C-alpha cells in the first residue's frame, strides 16, 4: 500500500512540477507571479481534447501540437500582461495576469460551456505492474514525459544562447540591459516555455481526469504552494517541492482523509514560510 | 579604534563605530572599520565608488545588520536595531536619491516625517482632543518653519511627486529635520543639485551645525567636503585608510593612491 | 479652499437623499440590488484599506467576509445572540484572524504575502466545508434571524422588509465611511500612506512600518467581518461558497476600476458593478469575460480607476507651481 501511495504521489508530483517549473522560471526573471498560469494548463487540456477527441488526430501529434500551441499562447500572454508592466510595481502585473486569467477562463466557459469533457487516449487501458504497485500506462507516460521535459529544459537553459539569456536575466535585469539583452523578449520566451510545459501537463493529464474550464484554478494555486516551498525562482527547488507535495498529498489522502489531502499543500507551505521564508531550498535564483 | 580616530572625536563621541565588518556573499564590503563623530562637529566620509560608504550608513541607521562590530549612539549600543527605532532616538538619515512620498503634499510629507517624534499614540487625530490639536499645530508650525528656511514655502500644498528634483531634495532634508534630530547622516546631499543651490545648501548646513546639529556627510564633491567638514574619514575597499582634518587627508599618500592611482 | 463645513455638505446631502430613496423606489428588486451594493461597499472598503491605502495586495477579503458571516450566523443560531452583538463579534473575529495571519505573513516578501492570503482563504473554505459539526458543511446554515431593533417607545422592530434593510445598511455604510475617512485623515492614516508610498523612507522617519501594516490589515479584517455579518442576516442563508475566489475577482474589479486609494471611487465602483450586471442581462460568463477585459485595460491604461482618471483631468486643468 505504502509503495503504491508513493508511486502515485511521485506521478502527481511530476505533473505539479511540469506546471510549477514554468511559474517559478518566470518569477525568477520578472519577479512576478503569473495568475494566468493555470489557464495555460487548462487550455493545454482543451487543446488536446480538440485535436485528439474531436479532430481525431493521433495522440502523439496532438500532444506535440498542443505543446507548440500553448507555447504560443504563453508568449502572447507575456506580451499582453507582463512586458508592459516591467517597470511598474508588482501589484500591477499580478492584477494584469489575474485579469488575463478571468478572460481566459470565462472565454473558455463561453466557448466550451462548463460541461466536463473526456479524452480517451490509447494508453488508458494499459496497466503496468511493478511488484505490488500498479500504474496505468497513461500515468507512466505522464511521468516519462515530465522527466524528458525536465532534461530538455536543463539542456536548453545550460547550452543554448536563449537559455543563457534567461539565466542572465534572472540574475540581473539591469546587467542585461547593459549588454543588450532585451529582458522583455527573454521574459516572453520564458512564459512561452512555461506555456509549453503547461501544455504538456494538460495534454498528459487531460485523459486522466475530466476537462472543464475551471481546472486551471486549483492547478495554479497548488503551483503557488510548490513555487513558494521550493524557493521563488528556484527551478530544481520547485521540482523537489512538487515531488514532496505529490507524495505528501498521496499519503495524507491514503492514511488520514480527503480533507487532509486538500489542506496538506497550503498548510505545509505556510509552515515552511514560518520557519524558512526563503523556501526550503533558498530563494536565490537558480535555473 | 586608533587613538587618532577616537581623540579627534573629542570627549563626547556622539556616534561610535567599532570594528564594523560586512560581507556580501563572502566578498567584504566593510572590514573592521572604526570611527567616531563628536557632538557638534561636521564630519565627512569620502572614498572611491564601492568603498563601502553607503554600506556603513546602512549599518549605522539599521537597514543592515553587520557581520561583526558595533555601533554606539550616545553611548548606547544600537547595533542591529531596526531602522525606525534608531530614527526615533534622534539619528536621522537623508538618502542619496531624493526620497519623498510622491502622492502626498509637501506639507503632508513633513507631518508624516515629524509625527512619530511627538510621541503621541497612533490614535491621536482620529478623535480630536485639545492635546492632539496642540500637537498638530506644533507639527504644522515646525513644517512651515523648515519650508521657509529651505526656500520652498510655496510648495506646501503641491503633491511631492510633481516637484522638481531639486525641490524634492530640499523637501527630503526638511523631512529629516522635522524632529530636530541630534545627528543627521547625509548621503551625497549635493549630488544632482545645480551649482547655485550648492552654495545655499552649504550655508544651510553650516547654520544647522551652528545651531547644534551634528552632521556626518558622505560626498563625492570633494570641494564641499573640504570646505564644510572639520574632520574627514576616508574609506577604500571597505577599509578606513585615513582620518583627520581635511588638509592632512588631502595630502595623505594612501588617499591619493586610492583616488588617482593604483 | 472649501471650508470643512461646506465640504461636508455634499456627502450629507447625498446621504439624506439616499435615506429617502425607498419612498420613491418601491421595487423590492431594486432595493435588493441596493442592499447588496451596500454590503459590497463595506467589503470593498476592506480591500481598499489594505490595497488602496496600504499598498498591499491581499487576497484574504473573502476569508474575512466568510469568517464574519459564519461567526455572526453561528452565534445567532446556536446561542441566540441578537444582531448587534453578533455583528460586533463578527467584526472582532475578522480583526483577530487578520492579526493572526498578518503577524507572520506581513514580514514576508510581497509575493509571498499575496500567496499566503490566498492560501488562508482556501483553507478557510476547506474548514467551512469540512468542519461539518460546526458549520454543517456544504449544506450551509439556513434560517439566520433578521435583526430586531429596540426602538424607544415602540418596542422591538424586526427588520424584515427590503426597505428596512436598506435603511439599516445605509446607516452601517455611512458609519463605515465616516470611520474610514477619519482613519485616513489621522496620524495612523498618514503613516499607512507613507508605508505605501515609500516604506524605506518611512522607516528612516521613525515610522514602525511593520506595526502600521499589521494595523491596516487587522482593520481591513474588521471591515470584512462586518460585511459578512450583514450579509448573513440579510440573505439568512450562508454556505462555503462565500469563500469562492469568484468574489475576490469581483471585489478587485470594483476597487481597481472604481479607484483604489479613494473613497468615493470605491463606492462608485461597488455601485456600478452591482447595478450594471442587472441592467446588462447577459450570460454571467460573458459578463465576467468583459469584466476581465475591463480590468486588464484599467490596469494597463488607467491604474487609478475612475477616480484616478477624474483626478488627473482636474489636475491637468489646474495651474502648476513654479519650480525652484
């Protein structure tokens, strides 16, 4: 039983990480919290639904297109709500992204209605047994996709010019201005990256649960908890915190109650903040 | 602290800094700096960019806790105390960049600057009493007095954010002086100020000092420092390399090396 | 300069006119909208205090609203408390919870503060939903009794009709506005504004900024509690959906578009965004969509909201002072 809970928790943690990494990356560069981040995840799920269940594209290409589409949406989101507020107090950007969240969520409600949708991809019925532990194929795919994405992200940040520009922007916006790095463009790329990751998360998770316009809200709230616990701007920290949250929730749900599971994340976050305001792994920006 | 530094302060050292050390991520910003400012004097703090002058101010005024060393004000240890507590003890700081409360009028800025020192509770003014009215009147009188003295009386009702940079600098000075502080730390008071205003400011600071306020001035404008200050401290790379009357400091080899040649 | 007596004339006239409104407007529907507006004005003042005057974005107002509502409702239903003591208790609950949350969270960064206040609201909702012994969970608390006021020479009067509630809430709103205005003009108010404008400078001037922020947050909690209590006794049924983030979004729109940091702007914002939905009979989702666009536009182009826009136009016409 314990092993099952832990494995479930790790899979869930990987999904939290997929969503949270983009959020913390953007925070590291712009020092703003993107309230519309959850909607990127929701739109990812809907994009997959439209491409796979409605337009009947094969799952693989549908997933890929979703990731690309959401990267584009992320880029647009940054241009509309974050770049114009670069020099303004952070409350301004929070309100702008919150407005974007309202627009996207209600736009989706108008377009798709609140009726939950389902997508049934090929791996759904595949079941893998590892000893006593049972994992469905789709969940394994989700875990695998997440790990691949993180590896790719790591390579991107460390090896490419765009990635290095992101690290530079995360360390000092002013220094970037001096060497000719356009912080606005870097930020838009980071949000696009986050959008792509959210798109991936939405696409691999969509088949596991119902898809409806409100799924972004709880996703982003949980991501906030992960980002805070991992340390604002700290990408590896976010991954670790996501795993911790996933496993913790799974154990709380399995051994205590559903309420404990729902409350776990936010309670843990508040406890962490009381003891270590900079997060478990430090706030120092690390990408 | 070296005898020269302590002696120069005279019997009554108002402010004493001993062995102040600050490290940022392992890089030393201040290394064992000691100095003393005597009551009633105008002292200067100079040094090339990055020598640690603002860091020292931050430690003295409670914006930064040093890794080692102590600060004493009127003999009392104030190391690491919060900024607002230090400000209430009679030690005021004027920032390098003109800082005001932009949305408030100049008069409101001054009221905000002076109200804490009056010692009234925060509830004062919500329910007007004879005492609160008296305190408000005293606050306004002092505010107008300072506006007059600094030549910006006409700006009383203007939102501080719309004033010119020079006016804001003057308002910032007025704000620091509202509670008649004993010691004022000025961070580059004439930076960004036009030359005619510099002479006026110098005169103002001299008059302020003559009336009993002790001043410690950080400045890059060496002419102003040499003209106003009785004693000058020189920092370089976080270390105190010279202390004494302006003339001797000007001729000091280490000081010349720090500024001009290395 | 307009003298203080003359400056009070316009608001006093407005209040008097407002008090006479039920004589003219008989429609229960209209009165209901007005009462809801009045409740929202008090809640908007709560957000206005912490966001508009202290400059701190807080997502906790729905939490204080809900806590006030549940406190008042439970005291009335379980212990038979009359309205005014229950209201006072709700105000106290809002104040105390805000202080409890504020002490550890105000010293964090602003970003963390936003998220902690959000988490507090979420946890409060979880508590209301799951602590079924106390709150009856999703079934909510029905049958909350309306106030009974003791009128001298007449005896107890039950506030049952919409017109009665309108007058009662008008009194509450006027009291809240007067208290708010007094606070803003006081030394504490000046300190709060100083903290908003430049916290570093405020500390250099001896202002204990942590304490000021805590007081502002606690008072905003108090206002939220008052609004919650009024709502509970008016609608006479409450459930955990009070804590929904949806209400926070509405509140932000009222305050930001009305003019955060002003009084009449926020009142106007609350009025407009309670009345407009009724006039604009469109799908709630479409309406929310349009609100979102309005909020984005306001934040990008007119951050001071309606009141800020009016103020800017007035300033543009006024003569500028001579620079030194």
